[in-house]
């Protein structure tokens, strides 16, 4: 299927205004995740909630964030990225406002886990879609600048939260963060679509599900917007008949969520591999402070310095790395693979290191390689999917993360508790990263080699045709 649109990508211009707007949205909303412990842990203790409750709140937040991918494809197609991003900001603000008046631990589950999680899940892919429409060759550096906004927020907002808690208390601190998240609405107002894609009216899809095919052919405008690619050659493929209501609903669901992508084994490899790396990264963030304090024997100041080294290297490379990779024209998936291999090496070295210099060096390397994976996550999906399938691809990518986090993530936690060793948990993360490297490397090598052969054959054919024309003219 091909959507009949012509897209002219300016690769800049107003796109940089969109990048600044997305950076503002990320700074005021995405950075909320980094201050969960600072904001809520002391209040949960006053409610006599244990560590399991705090972990449950964060895990459910991650679950809601990633499983919002179930709706993100149809939502972006029906309501445009600007409206979806604005809705996400409102949900984050509403969730934090509910947490400000919480009196029981389950109130945090409703406010923070579900409202904030679902809101953040709407923001990330919709803002990426807005940037993606304005950039082509400079797409990597545009995404890097926008994600640097989240990094800047993670540096500044903890100090703001500390000031508010010390001077105004828990309730006003959370309400202030709720108001801060609404700044994202100002940024969302600038997410003007460029050459918007063909309209997929999923609300009309739902109305047409129960209609017979004959009536659908007369009333549905979808057959005008989306046509089979072979019609350009004068051919026509008759639509498949779906005699049952379930068949019609299934067909509409596949179209709305772009589930045709699941027929592609390479797409499966991409989303599962990135979900495994995402899960290993989250687990490392949880156990790294404990490893530094209990296994490496560092004091609290050195632990904070190592964590700052990871965050600092991550933020700097979010700005610099895309410039290098775009200039060298390295494919996004290859950069992600290099980052994954670097994370594997850093995990293995740091697991056996007790020297402070080696630990700090590996912390910096960890931040650099982490930025390579974070930056190229959505970019890898965008490079593989057609523009009209990108929203669905991003949603399926998020859902795969949600599934892997609650399965493989729990397994990594079990390894840490069963072995009672941070080192074993680091090696388990390394094994997951190594698996992704071993699966992706031969596949990427084979695809690139086949692509070069195809390009070489097409060039030879062109040269032969030119020679034939020259002979005929002579």
C-alpha cells in the first residue's frame, strides 16, 4: 500500500523551532521521572509504605508508558502529533496534581503510575513524529538537541524540587511540578505539521466496522486516500471480502495500528533487540549506585560523582554524537549496535574493577554509549518504516519494551536477589547485550552486502543501456 502524498523535507528552517519546542516539552515533562525518589519516597515512608510499594509504582509507570503504544499509532493518525503531545502534557499535570493530595499509597498508583505514565507515553512518539517530518540528513542532530532538553531538566529540576520541599513542603512542591509540566503546552503549540500525511480517520473506521462491504465502498473516503501501489500501472486488486463482523473489525484494527509490520522479521529483530537493550539500561540504572557503594566500597560523594559522570557524558554526546554520525552517514541502526557493544564492554570491565580511575572511566564510557542507544532508538524505527507506517511502528516498539521490561526485567531482579551479587547481575545484563550484538551483526552485514550487490547490478545495467543507446545513435 502506498499513500498518495508528496513530502518535501526542508531539513531545517521552521524545523529548528519545532526542535526547540520539543526540547522544552522534554525538559518540563520527561525529566519528571528522574525526581520520583526525591519527591515521593519520604511521603511514602510517612504512609508506612515499604520498598515493594515504591518499586510497584515505578514499574506500573513504566508499564503504562510503554503500553500506551497500543493507542499511539491511531491517535497520531487521527488527531495529529501536536494534539497528542498536548494531551500528554495535560495528563502528566493532572496525575501530579492527584499525587499532591494523596493520602494512601494507591493514590500514587493512580496519579503517577497511570496518568503520568500514559501521558509521557503519548509525548515521546508524537514529538518525534513532529521532528521527523522536518528533517532528513540532519534528523540525528535534531533529535539529539531535543533529547538534550530532557538531560538539562534532569540537571536543573532536582535542585528546584529540593528547594520547594525544604521551603514549602510536599504538597506545594508536587503542585509546582504539576504546573511546570503545563509549560509543555506552550511547546506543543509550535508543533505545526509539515505536509501532513494522508488522513487515516480511525474514528470513522470504528463506525464503518459493522457496515457491509457494499455500503462501505459507497460511503468510505478511505479508498480515495489510500490505494494499492499497483494501480499506478493500470491494474486493480479487488478488496478482500470480510463477511463477518470480527473479520471487518480485525481488518480495520490491522490498518489502524499498522500491524502489517509484524510480518517483517527484520522489524521483529529491531524492536525486540532495542527492548532488550532498554531493559538492561533500566536495570543498570537501578543497581549501579548499590554496586558502587557496597561492592566497589565508594563513599556517597564518589558515588554521586560517578553518577554525574554518566549523566554528563550522556548529555554532551546527545549534542555532539549526531553531528559526527550524520557527517559520516553512518546508519542509525549501526550506531545503535556500536552503542550496545560499548555498553557490553563497559559492563564487563566495571564488574571486575575496584580501582577508582577505571570505574570513573567506564562511567564516562557508559554515558557515551548510552546516548548512542537513546538517540538512535526511534531513529532506527524511522529508517526501517515507511512514513505512513512510522506512527504504528513507534507504537509497536513501545509495546515490545513494555513486554520485555515486565519479563526480562523481573528476571534480572531475580538474578540479583538469588545470587546476592551485583557483579552477577552486571554479567546477566552483559549477556543480554551480547545476544543483541550477535544477532544483529550478521544480519546487518548480510543486508548491507546484498544492498551493495543490488546497487552494483543496477549501475552495470545503466551503463550497458547507455552503451546500447550510443551504438544505435552511431
